[in-house]
C-alpha cells in the first residue's frame, strides 16, 4: 500500500526566507510524486511532479523538489518566500503501474510572516 | 492548459433532498475522473474512480447507494448525493485524468446540508 506523510501540519516562515515542506512516502513500486497547492475554497493546482526522470524537479512559482529514493523523501523548497505563497500544500503519491489513483498526505499549511 | 470545471460551486440544501454535482473537462477528453471529499482542515479522501461508460469503482467505506456517480461522456461525470444529511456537508472535488501521471482538479463544490 502507498502512503504519504507530511511532517508538520503548520509551517511558518518569514517573507524572504527559505521554505521547506517535508514529505516522506511509502510505496512498494516506483512511485510518481506530486506537490499540489490549495488556496482557500479552491481546488488543487499542480506545483510539480516527479515521474522517474530527473530527481530534482522544478515547478511553478519558484518551487522545486528533490526525489531521494534512499530517504524515501520528496521535500518541497523555495529559496525566498513570498506573501502569496501562503496556502495549503499537499504531497501526493501514485503508482501508474497499478492505477491512476493519487494518495494525498494530510497537508501542510504554510504561513508567511511579514 | 487542461481545465476542469465543477457546477455548482456552492449549494445549500435541506436534509433529505438530493444534490447533483457536475464535473466537466472543458478542453480535453478524460476517460477517467475521480471524486474526492475534503473535510475541514483535512486532506482529500478519494471516494471513487469513474470511467466513461462503466460503473464507478468506490473506495472502501464509501456508500455507493449514497453517492451515485455517472460518467455519461468523456467530458462529464456527475456525483449525486442522495438523501443528504448534515454529515454529508463537505467540500467535494473532482479531477480528470489526461494521462497516467497527470490529473487536473476542478475548483470544488461546497455542499452544506441544513
């Protein structure tokens, strides 16, 4: 079975500081990994995805994530936080070798401090 | 980019009535659509996988007679919450699959059952 664990339900960083949102996954087959962002009362927007190509994945809005198989991690980073980054972030995993289902983590609320 | 719409965005209904939520892929054909439910401050819970022309596959614990899903065409899937009760109040999100590594999410529908 697949699962995703996001460490920290809330993360606060100062504007301009490094953003680091942690995600660890569990999968018995090569996974696809995703980060989604959700603004209040809206659906999900894909930030980036890992699909077995380059381990360092660059996404939209300056975010990037690195797939580390040895650590079963897929942490999301951004060098300099902006106020508009305040949102809920979800890490997710799927195994296309089996089906298209995406399993989501519980989410991390990112707060940006002025 | 691929766009998925949901209608309505918000609905308030009386207990005991049924509510239909539509999910449309506007500029692509989606053989598979997914329905999720999101509880306040929680992650997304996959309810069912909907394939065009066939019966939906429900996740464990989801009542198929309660949540009726119809995938009538390659661009439309509907979720009907039958005999709604206050505990059915939630944020319902659909997604449409363009490929095995890409799902596009709708903006969500906020259901409030009085």
